[in-house]
């Protein structure tokens, strides 16, 4: 072990030197509910009684503490126990798992759905079985790490990458693959998590249809819309709803907008039946707990309720208020209809100074630098939640105004 530990320490020191070491994880010790017109706050280990505003949570709808979800989880835990006790095909399938899969298929207007213990596992679990040795995979250059690693686990005839959102390049890569593959798989994030922009979903399935006949198995489109589901589009159906088009397979998470935990894929019944027999992360790994499944079902149902619609409307209103306020302060942002609001600093030092300034004002944000984002595209990622209030956004904007006034 001695030599190995030394090698690992050297690698960690290299990371530190390059500035790519992640910050120490902050430990939340308590959640504080909304008060005085402000939204929820968290207390952090070693930060005393100072409440922090979370502008870096994926829980866009603010549902993690929703009483209906808590009681659904509690009831399921009492009925089925706190753990599934096995993988799905042994003894790990309970009623809440089945109900959730049915609810997800209904929500996304698909014949079938299956859940995984995370969206990361769903991506790994779906890509490898869908990629035969005669498949050419075509992928957006900014796709999430789960897609990159999912492709590493598979053995396609070729992998081709198109520049971010560049549909002309995607079309050229499909056209060049005619005669080289029996199947084409086009894979993309729906919402891109570092930018809040989205795949041109109105165009990808149309392109796939145009070239479908040129390949024996046709063209399969897969969209991982983990940051879109529950959050984006008129009723939270994600990038598909926003764009008015469907991919063949849609992957989503239950751990962001829906406020719980776990991942899923939804699509044709035959593919879902095939994946239950072939996806290793599904077959050989426990599912989410019955409590998580029951809470997630309730969360998906909430999306279609008056309350769900109100939360979405509030989320949009607050996101636009933040965007506008930052633009008025002349910050460079990436504007979108999604609650991810990135402030592009373009420089690691400014990024660090800004995030430290925000932290000293009790605001948590995510500073992103190379290699998480391309070189020179450093950004502070802000994420709005429906649980925030206009006073939270105005407080954040006041702090950003102060930072701007201090900067040269
Ligand atoms: C596009 C995308 N896919 C998958 C994931 C992973 O989600 P989960 O936490 O459910 O594994 C993320 C989360 O960052 C993501 O942004």
C-alpha cells in the first residue's frame, strides 16, 4: 500500500497545483423553513448559526420537504421497510416501484418506463445495451459525463462528436455514416447543465426520420433531460414539451426537479422489456428505496396539479427577475427559459473571488472552471428554486451589485 498511497498523493497534489481539486464538501447540518418573506435557508457545519441562501440546488421545484412527499415516503417505509432488500428480479420489486414506473410512462406519454437508482446509472444502463458493434454513435460535444462514460463502456463501430448544438454537423455525420453502420444512435443532453441551454429537439428527431431508411435498424434518438424534467416546458415535461417533439428514449432523474432521488428511462415497450434483461445497472444493483419511489410518484403527480403549475410559474418569474437584474448590472449571463442562470466570468480568478464574496455574504453558488467547462468559459452557476422568494432574488442582486462596484 505504501507505494500506491504515495502515487495517489502525488496525483492529488497535481490536481491541487492545476486548480482542478474540488472544494471541500460543505456539510448541511440543518434546514430552516421560510420566514420574513425570505425562502428556506441552510445551516452549515463550522459556520455557527449563520443561515445560508442556497443558489446551487438542483431541487428546482423546492419539493424535498413537501408534506405530501414526506408522508408518502414515511408510509412506504413503514409498509415495505427502509431498503429494497434485493435487486429488482430477486426480491427488490415493491408496489411503489411499479406505481412509479406507470406514473412516469403516463407523465411522458410513453408506453413504458423503468427506474434506475440514479440518472447516471440509467444512462450507463441504457447506452451499452442499445449500442451493437455495428452502431455508429453521434454525440454533442458538451454532453454530460454519464454519457461520455456510458460510451466508454460500449463498443460501437465508431463514435462521432458534433460541435455543441450544431445540427448541420450532426446531419453531415449521419450522412457520412451511410454504408458504415446498421444502426445510428444520436445522444444528447436535453438541458445542458452547465449552461441552461437545450438541445434543438424539434430538429434532432426530424433529422433522424429523414435518414432512417438508410440504416438497417434506423436511427435511435436518446435524450438525457435530467435538468429538464419536472422543470422545463409548460407543464414540466422537459425539453420535449418545450420543443414540441419526442426522442425515442427519454432519460430523466427524480433527484433534481422532482426533489427525490433516482433515475429512469421511458420509451417503447419492447425497448424497456429488452433493457430489463440487458441493462447491468438495473439487473445487478438495488433499485431506489420504496420510500423514494412513493415520494417520487407523488412528486410526478404534483406536476399536473394546480400547486405544481403555481410552482412552475413562480420558478419562471423568479428566474427572469434574476436574469434581468444581472443584465441590468451588466453581468454576462447565458439567458434561457431554464432556472439555471450562469454568470460567465471567463476567468478562474474572478470566478473564485465572486464565489468567495457570495459565500462571505452567506450565499452558496457553484463556481465552474476548466475542465468542468471549456477553458476560458469559467462561470458561476446560479440555480433558482420555486421555494425562493422575490426578496431572496433581490438580496442576491444587491450582493452582486456590491461585487460589481468593488471590481475594477
Ligand atoms: C444530464 C445529466 N444526466 C445525469 C445526471 C445525474 O443525475 P443523478 O444524480 O440522478 O445520477 C446529471 C446530474 O448532474 C445530469 O446533469
